[in-house]
C-alpha cells in the first residue's frame, strides 16, 4: 500500500510541475539531450543515495535525462555554482535558500526531498548537560549561517544563553570535551560520536524540531532565469529523483553498494556501517509514514511560512518571496 501511495505521489509531482508548461510542450520524451548538472550539498554519502541510485539504475535516462552529478563540500557552494552557470540544479537546505533569496539570488524551489529536520544538539552529561535548561552559560559549539535560526529558536524557547563557539566541519572539539555541547545531524555526526567510542548513555540528545525549530532540509533548486526554458526537464528531474529515492528505500543494500562506489572513488574516510546508519535515519524524513505531516516531494506552505517567520524574527533575513513565487508560480 505504501509503495503504491509513493508512486502516486511521484505522478502527482509530475502533474503539478507540468501544469504550468506552455501550450504545445511535449511530455517527458520531449526532454532534450542537453546534460543536466546537479550539485550536491556535500561529499558523496548516503544523504544523496536517491540521486546516485537514479543515475546508476538508469532512472534519469528513462525520464529522458542526461544527468551529471557534481560533488559538494566545504570548497563548493551550490548557489555559487548556479550563479556561475556551472550547475543547473542544486540541493540546498530551505534556510540556506532563503538566505540566498535575501541576497537577491533568484532561486526557484522545484521539489522538497527532506521534509523533517534532522538537526540536533548533543551534550555531555558529565559536564552537567542533563536537559535543555542546563545549557545556560555552557560552552556550545554551533554551525553558523543557515543553521543559526534553528539554534536561536531553541535557546529562546528554553530561556538559556550559552557561550557560543564556532564548530566548523568536525566534532573533534566536542570529543575532546573542549565544549559542553555541539551541533550534529541525526543521520551523520550523531553516529560519528558512537563510532569514536562514545556511549549513547553519556549524551543528552535534543532535536531542534521538538523545540519549535527544525526546518525542511534538502530541496531541489534552480535559477529563475533557466526555469521557463527548462521547466519540462526540471519536472522530469524531480520525478526521476523521487523515483530514485523510492528505489533506494526498497533496496537499501543495493543503494549502499552504489553509495560506497562514489565514497571510495572520492577516497573519503568513512565506512559502510556509517552509510547504513545515514540511509536508515534519513529515509523516514524523506518518505512519509502513515502519520507523517508532509507529502512526498512537496514543501508545505505552512512549513515554508514558519521558516520565513523564524528567520525574520532572528534578523537573518529581512524579506522573502511568497510561497508561490519561490516555486516559480507567481
């Protein structure tokens, strides 16, 4: 039943995106052979399994697409790649996309992949972090930029004022107990702590989504100036990517084989068990269950407006497009 519902959702996404095509446009088979370049948020990992699966299993090809995947990372910014014309679509967090729109970058949202936040804070129990209230005055390392609104919402809701330390790209400072708490993603750094020898009972774990924060994360974006000429192609890309995620969910070990191929080609210091954790934990935030409050592949207007309100509240943005304008509909 669930797989049937997911397939129906993919069809609905296609219908919704094709609804605004100009008269006379062809179907998926009419997509041109021009390569479509996708830049990811980070290095190869299971966070992006659906895209790698769609490429390796020929799903993009079946949708009439020639897709090239560009790795992300600390040295590559997806928005910059779009602006320079070095990528056609990018995977971005909603908060990051809104920060870019606030800088007048004309991003358009094509589809939403990760609908439930995976952002967390973890603290050492032996350093007194037993709950959110205990963070007051503590040393907490945080990612900056688009993540700040989540954390500020969390601290305000908890009524605490920690000492903020920049975190950058690793949890090493937390592991050495140079800080009392740090930011992690549930599907990534949280498990890295366990692989480094930390016992889960040593930690206090707090999801931002449980404290009024937590925005939708990985979404598919393009520049507005390319939308009218490539709308049909972008619609096919979103549908094929969702089909790739559906295949990955149904064939997780095969999906891990594909992910590990890219991990090994990039010589990354990770392992299959970490990638397995990542895939298992991120899938429930992508593919809705029976009680989930979101639709597969779609950004809800309510989640969008809440994100805008919070980003404005903490003065991270001063303006934002309407939901319709962000989706290229107005």
